[in-house]
C-alpha cells in the first residue's frame, strides 16, 4: 500500500520521512516500549533534502485500536492513529496528514474486509502466511485480543483455497494457516467448525509443507488429529498452548478444558504421529497461582516433553476479567517459578533435539547464519533450525528456497547441525 503511494523502505529512522508503528498489546512491555519509541521520534532530526516540514509518525494495530484519540492527546507530535479494522485507510490518512497537517485518528468498531484483500508483500517468495480467520471469541480471562481484534470471522473455503493455489502456482512450497484459534474455523460461516476441510483443501493445492497456528485445546478435533497421519504435507509439528497445568487456574483463565483433556489430546496426537514435535505457551503468575498450581504446570511440562515452550510472566491487561482478580503473589516468587520453568524447558528442548542427533532431515533453506556466512540455515519438518556448511560449488542464492537433505551430527538446545548429503 505504501509503495503504491511512492514510498520505499529505509534502514533507519534518521533516513525516514514517515514512520509507521504496528503494535501489539498482549503484554505490558510492548505498551511501555511504544510510548518511549514514539516520544523519541521528536528528537531525531529530519533527513536533509526531505520535502516534509516534519516527520510523519503513525501508530496502528492493537494499541491504536485500544487507545485511539488518547494517543494523540498524550503525544501531540503523533500524526496518524489507525486500528486493527482499518489498515486499508492508512494511505489516505498519511496523505491527508502530509497535505493538510493536524491529527488523523480513525478507529473502527469492526472490519469490512480481510487484511488479505489488501496488497501484500512476502518476506520469502517460497513461504506464505495465510490468515483463515481474524478475531477471537474465546475471552480467556487474561487476554486483551478479543477486545482489540474483534469477534472471530472466517474467510470462505473457496477464498482460502484460491489464495493458497495462487501461492503454490507462484512457487510457494510452505504455507502456514493462521488464526487465534484455527480449530474453530468456519463456525461463524457454516454453523460448525470446518478446519479439517480447510486442511484437506489446502493440501489439495499440492503445497509441499503445511503448518498452522494457533490451535486451542478445547476445539482440537479427532478429525484434525487424524489428518497428521493422512496428509503427507502436514508437517509433524503442533503448537498447542496449555497456559497452565492446574485445573483450578485453567478454570479461572476460562480456557474451558482440563489438564486431563489436554494430556489425552497429546496422547492421541502421538498415537497418530509418534515423532511429532510439540510446542506450547505457558503463563506463570496468573492471579492467585499457588506453588501447588505452579507445580502442576511444571509436572505437565515434564510429562509432555516439549521441543519448545514460550513462557510468559502474567501481565495485567486493563479491561480483562483477570485484571480485577486478587493478585498478591510477590514478584520475586513469580520470577523464581518462571526461572525454574525456563530451566526445565531448555533441558527438554535439548533432550528432544537429541532424538534427531544422527537423523537425516529435509531442510528448507532460508539463508545463511548471522554469525557465519559459510553456514546455511533452514528449517526441518519439525520446524527445528538446522545449520550446515554450504556445499562446495553452491551459493546461498541458488540454495535459498530449495530443499536439501542434511545428515545431522550435532544436536543442541536451539538447533541441529550437520552436512548436506543431497
Ligand atoms: N490465540 C492464541 C494466543 C494468542 S496470544 C492462543 O490462545 O493460544 C499469545 C500468548 O500470549 C498466549 O498463548 C498467552 O500465553 C500469552 N498471553 C496472552 N495474554 C497474556 C497476558 N495478559 N499476560 C501474559 N501472557 C499473555
Ligand atoms: Fe487470547 Fe484466548 Fe483468544 Fe488466544 S484464545 S487470543 S489467549 S482470548
């Protein structure tokens, strides 16, 4: 959209006439950072030769949606605010700000179109993210997402399949389907979830690798689980956020499943795909979490054996039900639990990677290592990062976006390394 206006991207704020912040407000840290960064724009001089009399600064996304006018009240040098539902208005808002000056604040209640109807540019020509739903209906008690992204809306099966086919025809070999809860895809359109149909339809485009995120345990169906054994393109990796291992806390979180149900899902998934790599999200320090509750989370992690765990310290979000819950656990206690969990998670990631310590894995090459330009870096089917020396006579430009076989010889916590054999 910005390129259509004649804009192009630059590497530094100093060189930019227009700065657009796309924001997240899931946790407080991002909030704090945004205010600091927008404030700092004032002190950075404009580049020489710019036709503008001031740098145009815009804030969009979830914080824009939540705070709207308040942002310009607090930061008068901010020019444009837009929300999650009107990304399409950004070019108009920026143009008006340049031509007429003053503040342009536009935040809508709900979306009229899917973001994918807008022009897109992909980071890699061989991989695509494909949103199948936007919004969320789950209202987990700690989470701000439903308030800033609106109710869950699904795109039609035809739309999604057509887009996926277009990507595959253009050379994309890896598609990741996206939604806050992909498992409930279609409920709003068809009266029942149709995520399994979407997986089959997208597999039918001939895509080599298919992934999805995020999957809510309360809606993960046996039909979807079975597809891990039926669709060769469906990669053996499942991100299934558990959040807590304590039934009492899960209830307070409004997650609508139990520890037992979750563990049963894991058992079923492993029955279908014994080699599957599992990952999860966990919140430590939810209001009222006791040592016993935490211990249940710790034990669950130990029992499942994850390849990767995203750990978060609970962050109070105003406007959510959890923000009103009594929260008197001392910060140090929460931090100590968090550190204990991270230690376990790292040991587990190492242990899981050992399973592939002398495997041969197919790797989708993404580029070279930041530390060593002679090493190629890519992803295994389980989504592990894999390093290998670039074979003699080959260049990264010809390898990027292709698949190579790597014979692994070393498995570490965060990556596998080996040599290209094919
Ligand atoms: N829809 C996805 C996740 C979206 S947010 C799902 O339900 O799994 C990504 C992760 O951020 C969540 O899984 C949760 O672990 C974490 N998160 C959300 N709100 C949070 C909060 N208030 N404090 C700490 N972590 C939070
Ligand atoms: Fe937030 Fe829960 Fe929706 Fe995920 S499912 S986005 S955690 S409300």
